[in-house]
């Protein structure tokens, strides 16, 4: 069955198996989320559930969002996200916690990578630097020649250039839930996931799990 939840990345740690094997894990504070909307095939043409996560001040959300959450009798929330998961047994305001997942589940985790601002081609695209001798310089981290001379007299589209790096959505597939801590509402995901500490991530049942 498809399952999903919103969470906040806490950071990385490690756990030990009974045999003494070290497993690197990412700690995610998963939920609690509340069901803020339920879409049905009859009314909307498809079936999905919208989850609300992280309390927000009333003056920090729009009037439209406030009215939308008021219908579900939910306090103002900072994040809303729609998931195509089964709606059986769910009602408006239903609380979803980390116990929807269990140890050993295979999941896909999506998040936004750390923004690195305007970056050069060496950091952004892994270019080689220019030779350090034979008259090269004074800049050694520039890309070098980008096109031909008189023909076509321009730089082609899609050329790898300096620019904005990071802050893009990335999904890592087929990660394993190493441990579920229901008391503290934590999920320990085996391996690394995208995003900075404190960033919001989505955890869903893997679409390509074997």
C-alpha cells in the first residue's frame, strides 16, 4: 500500500546492528501531519490526500489558505502537500504519524538541495582548471574557450556555464527505513537524503522497489 508523510531533516547519525555493523542514517522528524483535504474520483477526477505540516502564525498565511484549513478544522499550517495515497479510513483532520511506516520499508525521499548561490564551472559542472604554467593566468578557474571563432560567432545554447547552483528538487529512490521511533516521532532512513538540516522533505513508498 502506498504511504507518505512530510518530515523535517534533523541531521545524520549512526546505529549499530546486533552483529556490530555500523549503519549511517539520516534522522527525520516525520509528522505529525493532518489531513487537510481529500480528493475523490467522483468530484475531482482522481483520488488523493493533502497533508498539512508545521504550525504557523495566523498572520503568516493567506486568507485563502486560512479558509481552506478552517473547513478541515485545522490550525494554520506552514506546508501543504498532496499525495496520491489510499483515502480509506481517512477524514478531514485525521492525524498521520511516523508509525505509518515500519522498519524495513523501502521509500523515496524528496527534498531541495542546499543552495550555493552563483558558482563557477569548476564547482557547478566539475570542469578541470586551466594549466598553472606556460603563460596561463592570472585566472586558472575559468572555463576557457566556449565556441568557435568567426563561425558561428556565438555560444551555443545549453553550454555548461557559471550560474545558480543548488536549491533544486532531488529525489533519492529505494532507501530503507532503518528504525521507527514512535515516542519521538522520528524515522531513521538508511543513507543520506537531500537538503540542509531543518529543511522539509517528503517520504513516500518507493515507486520502483523490487
